[in-house]
């Protein structure tokens, strides 16, 4: 799943004088503590700490990532092999495939995707798609000026599209291999309040895909130099009191990142707007354009209409099973809060007994611990209201939510967005956040569903939804949609 802001880059390594100034500068209480530097001892340097040796892991990482993309193009070629013409025409098409693959890899490199550290997953998807479109556009131009280029154009578009589908899996495999070999990521020192540092350390260790190897600040932290000290500083907390020290830190480190809220961790309360997919902050207002809303609506209908046709027979089977266990209405309609506060009558398959409320009240009277669990999550892991077998199966697979495709077609919901909560659930959240939720259309799936699902408490649910709304984009929606399928199959945190 991450959440920060534009990095401040320096022109080169720091000098000893800058380091001494940084170490001796006094910083007010409550702000970022100073990071003292240690003067490198030239006699103690070894080849392993030389600039060449320090670049080897990065070069190896780049090689693995490029190899993964080459493998993706090879898979796409093999998938199309049976459809290619024979003879000289087939040879020309194969050469065109090679040129298209080479052009794409060059564009990936120019877009900063090798290694692509500190980029959100949806930004990786956006940059890859744009690179593929650029190659397709060049191919289209070539098809216009070349005789019989129409067939070549369709073949290359199919080749690039297949590779684009395979690449996320190959990219994940290459990154995982680099991580297991210990060559993935860059060392970074985390500077901030003592209560934040352990949580941030755990966050970056769990989300290793960002390429951050977090380290605790100490007097032994070394400046950017051939002796191998961290080259990145991650600052968390109030940066207002750091105005005088940021200049020195930018001389000291190759990169300084001012951390903001992450999807699952409250850091500073700053709300990052669209920051180009990097883990940084740009202080601009997040918003949504008319064009992007229109594209979202078109995509919603393009997905919801055929999906409704496909799943309707399965919904009918599930409805029959519900009726067999507990005769009565098989669908459940509940009023939720939608865009601009308008009521939305959310449609679901009924997964509980008809007397569910009475069963819940009786459970609370007999078991206060269950009441505490309910107040924290508004869900129960062992819920006596849920229908046996079919109810648990529908809830764990989220299949009971599929009738909401009708809400999407009606324009009351979207495919991706914050889940529409019941009133009692919203009352546990602050008013400012509820106003923010009303600014977007509720969705069938969202960041909360692919991150934590039912395991998230009220505070984390609010954090995830707030992060999504502040960083909302078409590419973010695409990434959430693609991540929903594996999240559903894993069935982690769903009950």
C-alpha cells in the first residue's frame, strides 16, 4: 500500500564545516533533534566503502528490474507467437516487437522506474502505461507512413498491452528477489519525535517496496561521504522550527524528505495533495476536475454493467441459499450517507438472521467484552447474528456487496471510493472528517478494503479514507481496483 512529499535535493555531498555547524546548532525542544556527524578516518576506509562498491547493489537492482521487464516482453511474444505470420512478414514483426520493447525500457528508465524507489504503486502503473502509449503512438505514426502498416500497428499494440499486464507480476518478483538478496533500498535516517520513530521504523520495514532502509538517528550517524553513511533524511513532526536547520541538513544529506501522514500512520497532520506519485508533500488543495469525474463515471459503467450480467446467476444461487436457511427477504437495504450528504439506499445480500438486532442486544448484555470489540470496530469476529455457512462465506468473500453494482449503475456509488458507513459508524468519527467524506462518491471498494478490511479500528479506518481522499486520482483508483482481487482471495481481515 504509502504518502509523503517532494524531496529536497542537494547538489552534492556535504563538507566538514557544514557538518560541524549542523551538530552545534541548537534546535528548540519538540522539534527534530540534531544528527551529529562523525569525521571519517581515511585510514579506516576499505574497498567495500568506496563509491564504486556502494553503487554495485543499485546496479544489480537495476539489472534485475530490467531483466524482469525483458521477461515480460518475452512472455507477451510467446503468447502472440501462434498468431504471427510466417516468412519475412513474421521476421519484420518480430523486429518491430524488439524495437517497441527497447523503446519502452528506455522510456521506463527516463521516467525513473529503475529502481523506482519512493514511488506509490499507482504511480508505477501510471508511468508504465504512459510509456506504452508513447511507443504505441510512435508505432501509429510509422504505420501511417509505411505501406501495409495497419497489421503491424495492431500487433504491436497487442504486444505492449499483454506486456503491461504481465509486468506488475514480474516487477514484484524482481523487487522481492532484490529484497531477499539484501540489495533493495537505500539507507535513510529517521529524525523526529521519539514517539514517532519506532512506528515509522516499523512502517518502512513492513512496506519495504518503497526502497527505504530506516535507521535510528544517533551521534554515530555519518554524513554523506565515501564511508557509507545514510544519504537520506526522513523528517517527521513540526518542521516550522527547523527553518534554520533545513539548509544545513540539505548540505549534509543527498536527499531530505519531509514526511506527512501515511495511509496507516498519523505523522504530522499535513494533508498531501497530488504530488506526482512521490512520497512527498506539495501544499496544494486536493480536488477533482470535471473531466476526471466524467472519466470515472464512464469507467464505472463500463465495469458495472457487464459485471452485473456475469454475477447475476451467482447472486440468484446465493439468494436461494439464504432463503433456505432463514426464509424471508434475501436482500438487505440500508440507508447510508453519500455524496454531498445525500442518502444512498445500499443494496446487499442478507447475511444475518432477521432478528439480528435482538441477538446483538442479548449478546452485549451477556458479554461486555463483545461490546468493547463492537465499539472499536463496529464488527465482531464471532458474530452470532451471521447465518451459518452461507453468511460467513458471503461476508469473507465480500460477495454480499455485489448487488451494489445496481447502486453504481444508478450513479449513487462508484467502483472505488470510501465505503458508505451506517450513521452509527459515522457518529464515531469527527465532524470535519465527515464533511470530507461527503465530498466524494462512496465506493464498492477502497483503500481501507485492500489494506486492513475488518481488522482496522475506527481511527485507522478514518486515516485510510482521509489519505485516499487527499490523494485521489484515476491512477490511484486503478491501483486500488487491481489490488482488490488479490485482497478478496486472501480473505485476510474479512468477517
